[in-house]
C-alpha cells in the first residue's frame, strides 16, 4: 500500500465519529466535523438535542475526545464550536 492509499487524518476522524454517532443520535443529537487544524485540534458542532445539553461537555471529553485520541494519534484536542 502506498502512502497515497493511506486514509487521511480526516478520513480516520470521520470513521470514529461514524462509530460514535448512533449513541449520540439515540439521545436526539448529532455531531458534525467542522475542521481539523494543522496542530491536531478537531472542531465539532453539536446538533439537535446536544445543543445546550448539560451532558454535552461530558460527551465531548469522555466520549468523542477519548476515542479520537485513542484511534487517531494525531488528534491533540477536541473542542465544540457554535
């Protein structure tokens, strides 16, 4: 496999988000990938019931960030944007 055939950081981040999405959607919300900065910061936007939910910060850190950092080592931080 050549380097051109390797999944990009964005591809791998989107794959992890797709795995997490059913759990988030089960509570009436969703998450959208906004951008990935050159220094590994992933910015996501919550949608639906996640907007304004007091548990969304726990979902962000304990769920999304933990999984992304585990499976995509290039990720340094995950933050929510409006």
